[in-house]
């Protein structure tokens, strides 16, 4: 069986920590920012975690 290729789009969007925790940035901050409140913009700046089940799928796509 051939090797699995790395999913390049996913590789650019997530980070895997040293202990295997997957983090991603939140969507909705590329444009139309003037209509959003300052509180929402601050929340969008923060990184968020990924569920355990979905992180297994993501890690497999990165291998």
C-alpha cells in the first residue's frame, strides 16, 4: 500500500502541539469586520481546540 500524502490545505490551517493537541483558528475574520463588535473580534482572534474524535481524523490526514 502506498504512503498517505499530507493534506496541504489542512496543514496550513491547524497546529499540533507537543502532546498531540490540535488547535485551529476561528472562521469569520477575513472580511466584513467593520460590522462586527469589538468583543466578537477579540473572541475571533483566539485559537480554539478540536474535539478528540475529530483530531484523530485530522492527524491521519496530516500523515
